């Protein structure tokens, strides 16, 4: 990464047309994820974290990494469309390319962390699964930021 920008405000009317442009850019890039954990399970019964990371959080070629609050989802998509339309730049927004870390964690917890009577989760196992999935996500984000030329951080109220 060569440069970072802090975006503190954009007008509320920030080109509605860019929202549909940004959405179209990502529809074709959506990664079809195998949701069955069996596909990532080795003969020893352990999950292959490298395969999961590669599949759930794939590296893509992008010029700009956009970091945003979930509340600013539409604004981030508009910025993607605007950057592409005005400068020909490809922006990366994790929620538009990657699958949900929470959905992955739920699958892992349902399979590996439930107590014997299947109504609650084992606290210690849940701590381990959560830390592993969030570490996979954090490392994937770090790799994407490092591979982009710059990062835009949307800092809105």
C-alpha cells in the first residue's frame, strides 16, 4: 500500500447512479462457496484452514481497499461505482466479494462446538473457533490491504 485516505464526509445525494454501477461490478465477482464443511475436512477429521481461507476470503486484484461501517454499505458501493466510472479503478469491499465470517463460524460451531445435549455450545471450543476464524479474516484483510495501492477509510457518524 502506498497511500491511505480518510473520507470523513460525502453528500447524502452522492450519485445514486453509482449505486447500481457498483452493485453490477460485484455481481459478476461473487464467489460461489462450497458451504459443506466436508469439502474442507481432512482424513484426520480436522478442517483445512488454508483451503477455507482461500475459498471464503479469496485474494482479488484491486487498486483500492475500501473500509467502511456496515451502516455505510450503500455509500461504499457508490464509491466503488464512482471510482470505476471516473478513474477506471477497481475497488475492493470485503462484504461484496467475500462470504460472511459469521456464517462460516456458525457452521464450524454447529459441527464442532456443541455440547452433548445439542442446545448450547462449549465455551472453550467456541473461543478457539472464534479466534481461528477471526484470525483467518484478519490475515486476509491484511493481505488485501497490502496488495492495493491505497485504502479509503469511510469515517462517517
